[in-house]
């Protein structure tokens, strides 16, 4: 029984639709009664066994592709955490009472991820609806030769749709690869900051086109008394987001070199963003570090707050100068700016929301998780700390949004 008093195991068994639960290794974890009846198998014949050992392709059909298509869909769902509704599939099934006799069957499968407590894919729910009788009924009404024509046409259209979907996935994968190379070229390692150490990281979203909108920047301002550090996040993904990101990163870098402070730099960026298609609702945060005065001056355009961790483990979120994202206001308004002191040996962490935001979770939970991790690893050097943060905060299934990260020892 669950906390609601509902016996979900009984509900699963009673579902009228045919449903099986598979591990990420595609081994049966469970199957409801409708699935067992439809497949002609007993629970003992499926539980704990590999799906395609129980249901292999018809060896007498050299064109059989049901197993290959289903395998690709299930693996894609397990890797991406996204549901997949498959096109109509012909997938013959061996008659359990007559070994070696294969029955021509048609199916409409849907595969859905089931997430565990840590947010990663724990199981894949495989739901099937048999449409064999529907195809045969259409054929019976239409008569002999026409029946075969209609059946072949329906199956051919389904296979064409499956192949089209695969070509689209391949095209998306190629665009993702090009966008990542462009992102890499526009986010080089920062120049040395004197005796101050820093680390930067960029992590693309796992198995997704939701990449290439995040950026970081880190450089000494003229005179070398100040260092400017910034991160930003463009709404969108792929090549277009990478192009917008490059323009905004360059504009903020140029503005920061002549601005009186981070607020003014973000004001200039906001005015520029009005003329860049795709820059709307971009978030960014900028921090000017005064090394001799031991102060941080910061301003945020709708971005998650940087984290300042003192050597004793005291954590401060730099959240006192937050304004809406770029282009959110129709008129120009002076952006807020705040200042705080820091102790030598403190750690400053800037990041984008992919590091802390999780599906179906309040962002405050992610911020607390980040703060706890920074405190736990605060004695580590920036390179080690950056790696530790990614280890602690990136779920086993990977992140669903790209992430930029900057760690500085003050």
C-alpha cells in the first residue's frame, strides 16, 4: 500500500492495456495480466528474462525489423528519459503451443521512462496495443487482392514513418555535434589571473538538442586591480542558440571593459539584446572582483545567484541585485547593483540553471544541494572543486539542460 492507501501493484495488474516493465538492460521486471494474455506467455516465462530472448524476430522473414526498431526505441527512452510512440510495427510472435510456427502480428507500441528517486531512468514502461485484427478486418471488408494491397500499404507507410523519424534523429544528432564544436570554439580556457586560481566547465545536456545557449567569461579588467566574471543562458538550443550566445558573450565582455560596474555592463547588454533575434529572455549575472578592497560588486539579469563560501563554511547567495532577464521590460530601466566583502581564501561559484534545476523539484532544493556541496569541498582547489560539484549535482541519467560553471578561489 502507498501513503494514499492505493495498492498500485493491484492497479498495475488490473490495467486493461497490455503493459510490461523493463529494466534498462531490457530484462522483464514485471508484466500485467493483459500483457501476458496478449503475448501468450506466463509470468514465469517472462520475468527475469531478456525481452528479445522471449520475443526474437521471425527467423523465416529476412526482412523482419520489429526487434531492431523496438530495441532502438527502448534504448533511446532509457538514455534520454523521453517517451517514444512508435509507428505501426509488424512483429511476428512464435506460437507457444506450436514451436517453430510464427504468427503474423501488428502492434502499436509506446515506451515511457519511469524515474527513480534520484531523477534517473529506473525502468521503461512498454505498452503495446495489437492491431492485427483491425488490419485483417479492413482486408476482409475490401476483398482478396485489395485486402493485401491495403495491408501492404498501411505497413509500408508505417515503415516509411519509422525511417523518416530515424533520419530526423540523425539530422538532429549532426546539428548537435556542429553546435557543440561551435560552442567549444567560443568558450576557450580563460587567461591566467595572476596568482588567483580558477576553473571553468561546460557540460551539454545528455542526449538532447538543448545545448549551446550557456556561456561563461572570465578576464582581468584594465589595470589588473579588478577581475570580471560572468555567466549567461540563452533561451533556445542548437546552432541558433550558439550564435546568439557568441554575440551576447562578446558584447558583455566589451561592455565590462569600459563600464563603471556590472550593472552598467548588463544595461548595455540589455540594450544590445533588443536588436539580436533570439536574445529575448536571456539571463546573465556579472561580478566585478576588487582584489585589493576584498569586495564583490554584482548584478543579475534574472539569473540564479552566485555562491560565496567563506573559509569557515559560511555560505552567502549573491541575490540582492536581481532584475528581470534581458528584453523583459519594454523600456530601459537602470539595473540594480550590490556589493559584499569577502575573506581571502573564500570561494566564488557562478553557474547556469542546468546545474541546480530538476524536473518536478523546487529550485530551492537544488540551491541547497549546491551550497552543501560547495561547503563540503571548499578546501579543494578550483579544478577539483569544479569536478566535485559536477559529480555531486549531475544526476546519474545526466542533465536535461546544458550547464556552465565557474569556480574561483578569492
